[in-house]
C-alpha cells in the first residue's frame, strides 16, 4: 500500500492521538510545553541519526514515509514532526550532500 505524505500524516496523527490519549489517562498529563520540546531538539543530530539508521541498516529511502517511524519519533518528542522528512527524495539528497 502506497501512502502519500498527506496520507502518512493522517495515519500518524490518528495513531499519536490514540497513544497520547492512553498516556494522558494513565498519567493525568494535561498539556505539553511546545516551546520546551522544540528547544531540546537538534535538527542536525536528528538528521544524521536518521541517515545513519537508513544507511547502516540498508533501509529503503521510502522508510521515511512509514507512519510507524513518524509515530515512534513523535511519541518520543511530539515536536519532532517538523524534523523528520516524509519524502524519500529528501533522504536521497541528504545522503548525497553528506558524501
């Protein structure tokens, strides 16, 4: 099944909502401080880690379109959504630029 970027985003949002609803119910968490979550992210480090994961484990560039990858990243830090590319072409360019 091929998903477009918007299709991936819809699935990611639905899964995240479900996961966060469950977490909030268990931990009585009411809201996140978006500014603080963004502040601790380092775009260069995130991109390098993603490229390492793809290259070292010979993953397809299309892995960045997997909703499960985005759900995992956003579960760790909700604000990571703007740091993880969803296009395989972006990954190809990033790898080309790195070498």
